[in-house]
C-alpha cells in the first residue's frame, strides 16, 4: 500500500471515529447531575403509623445546599426515637445523612458518625439512595399528592427487594 492509498483509508476511518467521539461527548454532556430538586417532592408535613404508634415527619424545602427533615416516632404517648435527615448537595448528587436519637436526645450513632446514603437515581417523585456500606437501599416516593412512602431494600441473591417501611399521609 503506498502512502496516498493509506491516507485515503485513514482519513474516512479517522473521520468516523471523530464522529463517534463527538456523539459520545454530546450525549455525556447532556447527562444531568442529580440535585436537591430531585427530592424536593418530600417537602411538607406527614403523618403515619409505625410499630403501633404515630410517626410524624417534616421536610423543609431545599435551601442552598441542603434539604432538612426530621421524624418523630412515638408509642403510648411517649417518644421512642427521633431521626434527623439531611440531604446535602455534592458534586456527585445529593447524599443523605441520617442520625438517630433516643428520648433525652441521646445519640444512637457515635458523636461524629451518621448513616450516609449516596444517590443512585431519580424519577419523577421518586429517589433511590444506597447506604455507604452497600447493605441497604432506600426509596423515597411520593405516590400521590397526599401520600409519601419510604421503602427499605435489601439484596436477595442478585436483585434488590423493597418493602414499605413508612407510609405517610400529608397533614393539612
């Protein structure tokens, strides 16, 4: 093969690879990074039942780099657990930081430790997170205007199986 024949072969091949690279770059640049807007559907005051008592939740609207929420679990008119949930925006999407407290505001986790969940994916009115150690997945889902559900998932074999953990109705 002489030089001019090689050049005619290389030119179309190079052009073809350049087009593929361009298409891949365009598609990648359009990939949206998850944001707190993907979990803003949780905003509001919610009430449900858990372990034979009421569970109440409140999530504020996203502000700055966070969305803050809390839950209060009760039984027989006494608190059994408080839970703080902080959604923080990072370069890789939102993360969830969770801290549990017993009555008397006694931390369940160590002082400097909180459960940490990384963003996996979001759909309309639904967001999926995975615990840092990979043991648990959590789905936050607004099933209707007045119902919010938190599902906990665990891996069974090769697939994740989810069950409703908390079912809330909007407080009006």
